[in-house]
C-alpha cells in the first residue's frame, strides 16, 4: 500500500518530504504583507473546510508518499474549532515524525497545553516586532504584543520549546527593531528566524525596495553578537543557520528573494479548502476536496497527487527578477489561504 519515496520526485529530482496544511483561512490579524487591513475578506464557511476525517485521509496519503514533517498553518490555525481533534488524528499516522504549528500567538496561552497533549511538538510564532506601538500598527487591528509574549511563555511551559519566532522584515517599517528581537530571543531561549519580505499573493504592494537583504541583517547582528555558520540539519532546509559564539543559542535567515532555494524545496501545501499547491507562489492547484467528496478512493487520490508532484517544475523565486522585467505580474494564491 505504501508508495516508494523514490517515485515521489519532481522534474528537478526534489523529493516530497514536507507538507504544510492550512486548517482555516480566517485570521484575527490584518498584517499588511499578508492581509492588508484596507480590504474586505470573505472567509469560507465551515462546511467548505476540510473536515478532520478528510485531513486524516490526506495526511495519511502524503505520509505514504514520503512526507515525514507536517506543519499546521492558516490563516490563524488556533481559530479552527476542531484543531485539537485534527492534531490527535494526524499524530497517529505512521511516517509522520514531526508535527509543528505556525501561529500569530495571540491565542496560544489558552491552547498551548492542549496542543502539546494532542501531539504538537513545536510551535513557530510570527512576531515582527516587540514594540507595543509598532506591533499594534503592523497587526492592522491594534493587537497587543503582550498577549503574544504570554503565549510564547505558555508554549515553553507546555514543553513546546525551543520556540521558533518568524520575523518578516520590511524596509522602513520594522528594521530598526531587529536587535530588540534578537535580545528577546536570546533571553527566552527562542530560535529567531528573519524572513525577507516576499511578493506572496496579489495584495501587499510588494516592491524590491522594501526588502531588507539577509546579509544586511546578518552584518548588523554580527556587530553586536559574533556568529558562526552552522551546517544544514537536513537536505532542503530553508534557513541559513548561525550559532552565537557565546553559546546563547542560534539564529537563522530565510532569504527567498536574494538567495532563492527553489532547487532544494521539498514542500507541498494544502489550502484550507483542500487545494494542493506545489509552491508558495502558485497560480493554480489540484482540488482534492472535490475529489474526496465526489467519492474518489485512496488509490485515485494517491495517483493524482503523485502526478502533480511528478510534473512539478516550480522555481518562482529563481525566476522572479526575469518575470518582473519581462512579464506583467501574475495572479498567485493568497498567503492567508495556505500559510507561509
């Protein structure tokens, strides 16, 4: 029944390994790089979301095809009412060795212990600044960063450490606060990841001028805390990792814009409505939900998933500059529907 991992490779030889699963498209923030606050959003009704049983079926199929790492995303996944049931189900699937969850952290204090009990092993918190005024502005809804910090502490107490913190850096927006985030991460034992601002979706008005290159951030941090590069822990790791020479943990940089890593990308993504995408910048995907609800069996579903991955030739980040020069911007799936 279990398909060979050797068969689950795309046109560049990239083996399917990681699955990012969105469980809801709704979010309680309106961060400008994902969901600009000046727009109206119409989130899908609950019956259009993948059910816990449907999620269990799909994750099982992906595990058969070689996936061993599952990341649960949104929207904001803590808004999904059956989240603990979903985690409990997928945690029992053979082959899934790691379950992580990405959250904005606002509701994490209330859910951390239950998530750990259900089977989540790691959480990543999206946090772009620890300045209260700056956070309120960047959140788009006047949210309080103190709630996020309480969530991080609750997750640590629940055994979900080390906590990862993802920070998207935008020129002229939050770049002045990066060293404060570095200090916070070092003090709390968190693993900080700086992410270059990307042109995900169609709404954020992305410009190359707004990108702060990772090398620039690295130089600023190195000036305060000497760093030593670390080797990747696995093939396809997207972050360039460094350890602090004083022994206070590590830091990483995800440089999709200035140093694309498309050629080693082994991630598939399933949206909240069950569409399979093979790239964060995809235009179209395979509607798995309709296939399931029309009665497709596991053999057919597995065959369709394999066919999509076999044909995969995505390398958008490598092509970005050429596309920007020679073509009109293309319509891409919105990030809040498939996670980061």
